[in-house]
C-alpha cells in the first residue's frame, strides 16, 4: 500500500515527536499511532468536515502535554515507559481520494492489518466515528472481541441518507461482525440520532447500555466488574462522551458527561482485565476548541493507554 502520509518528512509533526514510520511492511514497533481523518459522509458538505483536521491538531497539541517522557506522570503512576524499552512510532494518516471518497476505508483496514501483523498496538486518531468500522474489520482474526464504546450516543442507525458506514452506524455495523461479541456502551446520555427502534435493536442484540447516570451511581469499579475478565478488548472513545468541560471541541456536546478521571480508570481497568487489541479517539472538531484543551486531553488519554499497556505487561518480548 502507499505511504500513509504525503507530507514531507521534515514538516510532518508526529505525536510527541515519536519517529515517523512510513513503511508498514517493515514496521517494528510496540505501539503505532495512526491518523484516520476521513469517514463516509452523509452529505457532500461532510466530505471534508472539521473532524478531518483532528489528527493534525492532536499531534500539534501533544507538544504541550509532556516536557520529556522520563518525567513522573501522576495519572499513570510513574514515567510512561516505566524504564522499559518500548517502541512507539507514528505512521502518519490514511490518505483520502476525492475520486474515491470511500476507498480510504479499504486503506485503513489494510493499515490496521499490517500494524497488528507487526505485533503493534494501533492507537487511532479520527476523524468522525465512522472510522472504527474498517478497524473492526481488520480485527476479524482476533476474536472474540469485547467492544467498549465511551460515547454520549448509541450509534446504532442502520443507515442515514442511504449511507450505512457513517458515524451514526458504527456500533450497528460492529454488531454484525462475527468476531465482535459483547458490546458495552458507556456514558450514554441525552439525544442523538437514535430513535426508539435503534434502542430496541441494540437491546435485542444484547448490548450493555450503561448511561452516565448509572455509571455515576455505581462507580467505575462496579462498571468494570460487568465486563468479562480475561478477554480481548477494543476501546472506541467519542470525544463527546466526555463532559464538554473536559473536551469542548465536539459537534454534538452533551452536558453531564464522563470525567477525565473516569476515562483513565476505565482504560486502566481494561488493561488489567485482559488484552487490549486497539483503541481510537474520534469526533474532535478543532475549530471549536478552547486553548487546545480537547486535543491536549486526547493526548493525555493516549499517553495513559500506552502507560497502562506497559504496566499490564502487554509488550513483553
């Protein structure tokens, strides 16, 4: 497949200045950061939306979240790598093509397959919430997978404007994949695109819908107990799942969302339970940001994913 980023090496800003690895066929890494700017649009106006700018915005803001990776991080419980030789690379972005505006999904799927074949943990920066769909496909040989979605919205529409792989259909499409088993949808609240029929379809499938009110009532430890131990997990985070005070730069903000602390507790809990095979953070709209706080928070979440993976022994060689 072609190189993922077309930006010249000397001007492409990688996440936290990690090395840029452009050849996935020779990839040697424990963690691969990858940008997926483009989803499958519902209208021509969404072909390029503000979320397509998010991978660049998060990479740029990452320069503000860490002075050096050997510094003690109190969220993680020490330096990110804990003195281990952990190889993290940034592989650039999956390119779009105006003449084939959905072909990037095939390129995205191929990229994730290569990253996993190299034994690396893919951490994806979207893009809208359609971009995990090709990622799920790429994990078809790694099931059964427990899917954990942190989001304000259910994302269970069968189609919108005839489009079946857009950002409102992500979990519906996941439910149709044989290797995706249990689904946990946490932080759900307010109104989204779901109608009663979508809620009924999700419940008929057996999706575990845990609203933010229930999460607040029972606490993260009790929530994690509901997720089976010893599994293989994929975590998809929609930025609007977090409270707008934490991540304001989203198109569909909903008050009363998940806190940063709850998010980190969830991440640590999943890595403590079993094997995490990938994660993404999507739906950041940089033009709506305040002092880069949303992009910086995304960067901190990514760092915590890496730190939790290290402490879970996921990169033992």
